[in-house]
C-alpha cells in the first residue's frame, strides 16, 4: 500500500461525492495514524452536503474540523478561518482538505499555495463516470487541467467514486474504473482508491487497482436517494 503525504487534498467535478469520500476516508485514517488530525472544509461552492456538517461526529472521533470563520454550517459564506493555516504549517498535523468542485472551488486553495510544500501533499481527483462532463477519460483530463491551473497544485492520484447513490451497481464501478485506467495511462497517475457502498465491496473484481474504501452515506438524510 502506497503511503500518502501529510496533506491530502480531495478535489474533482462538482457533485462527484468528494465530501462523502472525505468523511469516510478521515474516519479510516484516524484509526491508522496517531497525533493531531484535522479535516479542513474549503468548499465555498456547494451549500449542501459539505463535510463541515459532520463537525460533531469528527470531533467525537478525535478529528479537528476547520471551515468557515462564520459559525453557520448551512450558509455559503466565503469567509475562511485563519485556523486553516495551522495544519498546513505544522508538521505535527495530518490534514485532509475537502476542496470545492471544479476550477472555481480549486481557486480557493491557491491562496495557500506558498504554505504547501511540494513534497508534503497529495491531491486526489475524484472520478464519478456517471456525472455529466466526466464520463470519458478526455473529459476527466480536461477537468484535471483546469483544476491544476486554478489551484497551482498537481493532481497526484485518482479515486474511482463512480456511483448512483443508493442505486449504485458493480457495473457503475467497472465503468468508472475503465475511465480511471485510461486517465492513469495517459497522465501517469495512479488509481489510489476505489470507494463504494459497503454492500458492493465483495463484488469488486480482483484486478481493480486502488485501495478499497467502503462508504457509508453520512451527509444525506435517510429518505434521500
């Protein structure tokens, strides 16, 4: 299993499932690593389904939640706390950054670029091949180019998070894996993770590249599809 860097940035097309992945990924890493751990919500694009909505759960599990300086989790206010600097500059911290979708969301992290050492971060692009405009390798690579330009950072790995929420099938994941494989070959980017509902894990083909991250839908109410 390839080791990730201290700062892990999660990005991708709007609506790809970045925040659900971030929440589940954070809980997984918290069990595996010791010391200070923070999740930073830099999503100022999407007013719904943001990781900051899980602040109490994160804190209960020893994960410090950092987001807007305004204590209003459902408001889309682009006022970012100065506390964001702490895990970026402090080598004692492990940090996951939930970045807003598309180049608009990626622009936010560019203001912190001088605090992020080149050898100290991974930036993972979440691929949902069922999402419009990221259904082919060419479309995904276009988004990667736009996000890299806006963020001033480089994508270092891919996450196959192809889903249809609770209606996701193994065929959805297989479609996404093929898109990721094409992007991986063209851009020399590893497929780092495959994330899916827990019920699908047993059906994932043995030849899938990437560590499996089982997902619980924590950001959606039970009645939502």
